[in-house]
């Protein structure tokens, strides 16, 4: 009997669960069960192995969302790479300009680490753009991503056209300013001025001066050095002008400065002295505007020669005088050089020869002999300064090119920066 009982206990301990036990070694009630004699504890279960996470995805993204519309044209387009390198970006599109569809591209530059690209020019209005981005993933392999967007719509009434048409070109006098005009008013002058540039071979410093919302000039602190090459640019395409307006296009101009020819007219002595490269080259007897009425008094101040003409017709109506009467005239002038918008010239006036060097007897111009006027016509350049003194009538700002009628400190106060 003893043998039978031992066998039964052995079977229960090795191959069967005792009543009330479960496979995890816990009772149904949750209390622990200690192994009895002849039993062995179950081996602990091993922890499940942790899987390696997938690599972060390689992405190339633009700072303008795919499918975006009405993107501001002054938006600087940028592309960035994550978990890889950027190798190439191309931005192409079509824009509607003056009713005509034109293909355009946007240039840009990769940074040194190839983690980003930045456009070097702004967008055009009324455009549909495609950005194609190519790069290499950190995990290997090259990928290309593409996105598309459209730029804001602008009419021509919302675009400011800039022109250097008011600036003389070719070879000019030492007083020539850079003159930039606009067809629509510019409210945000500071932003516009930041995109205006003047460079010269002489390296002369100067300043911009805003005469109005539609006109800004630049002049150096002193007259240009003869032989200087001057280049001016207005990089205003898509630049905000304020009031919802934007620059329409970029533009530039250049000119070369010729010899220094400065004419100094003293209407107290009725003598003009012409300085060429700093030395008196000719002394000219003249007659200026009479002082009997303010309307005919020659203006005192510094202006520039802006127009040169031969066989030029002059009439009293051109300066606001009557067509008939004692102040009326209709004359042909052999040599004429304009110095104001209001009609004052340096010109030949042989009919007034008796007054040269003696008395002011003209209707406002500075007259001289045909010989002296012919010499000055050939010697002076457009943009050559004319300094008139000796009268009580002052030259008004912008009655011609009057940039030198103020000292430089005062002139520089006209900058928006």
C-alpha cells in the first residue's frame, strides 16, 4: 500500500495540477501558491523584444503650401530639407502681363549645407507656379517632390511703374542728379528707397531726396568728379509701395560725367564767368531780367542746364506774358540753354547788345552775344551748373533741376531712411 501511495503523489506533482491551482502559479483567488515537496517552480517568461523604429521620413518642403492661392508677390520663396540633402530646385510658371501670357522662372541659391534654398527674386502677379525639389535621403536614394501655387492678382492700377527718363544720359555735366519718377504715388517711401542703388567709379557718397510721392532724386555731396561713371538701379519689381500697390518692374540707367563747366552769373555786375575744370575759361558780359516787375526778374539760385537748342523759337506766352502789348515778343534764338522749367535760358540776344555788362533789360533770361553763346553752347554739357546771384527773386524748388540749391545736409533730410 505504501508503494501505491508514493506513485500517486509523484504523478500529481509531475504531470497534473492540484485542485484549485492555475497554470500561472496563482490561485483563482489571486493568492500565491508555494511549491510542495517534489514540485519545481515554473521558469519566468522572457520579455518580448523591442523592434527598431522606422527612420524618420525624408522631406523637401516649400514655405508656400501646395495648392495655395493668392500668394503675396513679395513672398520670398524658400525650400528646406529634413533628413537629407537638397540638390536642386527649379521654379517655373506662367504669368499674365498686359493681357499676354508669359513664361517665367524664379532664380535662387542653395545654402552651403544643402539644407535649404532661397529665391533671389520675388514673384510676379497673376501667376501660376510649379516648384520642383530634388534631394538625397539620409537613408540613401534620391527623391523629387513637386508643389504648385498661384500668386495674387494685380491690375496695372495696382502696380507702380518707375522710370529714369528724367535722368540725362550719355556724357553729362558735373551737377547731374539721378532722377527717378513714378506713375503712381508711393506711400511706403522707406521700403522703396531700400531698393534704390547708386554706384560710381569715383566712389562718391550721396543721398536720396524725395520731392514728392512720385519723384525722388540722388546727388553726391559735392559735384561729380570729371570722368566718373555712374550707374543707378531701382530693384522695385514686386516691392510694396503702400496702399496695396507694388513695384511693377526693375529698371536702371547710367551716364558718364564730362568736364566740369560751371557758369557763375552775377546780375549786379552783369558779368558771367565760366569755370572749366576749376579755372576761369571765359568772362562774358550779360544782361538779365529787368527789375521793374517781379515777373521778369531773373531768379537767383543754382540750377542746371537741362536743354540745349539751336534756332529756338521763344515767345512771350511761353513765360506767361501777353501775346500782344509792350511785353510781347516772338523771336528766334541762335543758341539757347534752358535752366528753369518756367522758361529762363542762357541764350544769344544780339538785339540787347547795348545792355550787355551794363543793365538788366530782358524778360527773365540771361542774354549774351552770338559769339559768347555759341562758345558756351559748345562747352557746357546738359547737367552743367549755372549759379545766378544778384537779384531779389529766389529760385523755387523743382523749377528745373534745383538739387544743388540746398547744402548737402539739408538735402539729405529729404531721405526716407
